[in-house]
């Protein structure tokens, strides 16, 4: 069952059916039904999140590595 809006047209267009929302099921990469600037903001936000997560992981790895090195050094000195 498709959801219908108040005009009675389906929210999801039939394959090949082009609607003003910008959704075209025939395109391989599904277009978002938002304006270009909003789409850019969202994708920028996503890549920023991914970048920050990568940096956090890198920092955590470096921290745990340096802790391991310190631990090994202290054991060697004993």
C-alpha cells in the first residue's frame, strides 16, 4: 500500500514517473526531494561527521599505543 497525500497522488512515483519533488526511481542514485543548498548542507554535515569520527579514532589509537609503550618501558626498567 502506498501512502497518499491530500491531493490523492502517491507519495512515491511509479518507476519512470517524474515528480516535482525530485524523486525519480529510474535514476541509479536516488535524488533527495530537497533543494540543492539543503542537499549540500546535509552532505557537508555527513562528511564532516565522518571526518571527525576518523580523527577521534586516530587519536584514541595513538593514546592507547602510547600507553602501551609507556607500560612496556616501565616493565623493562624494573
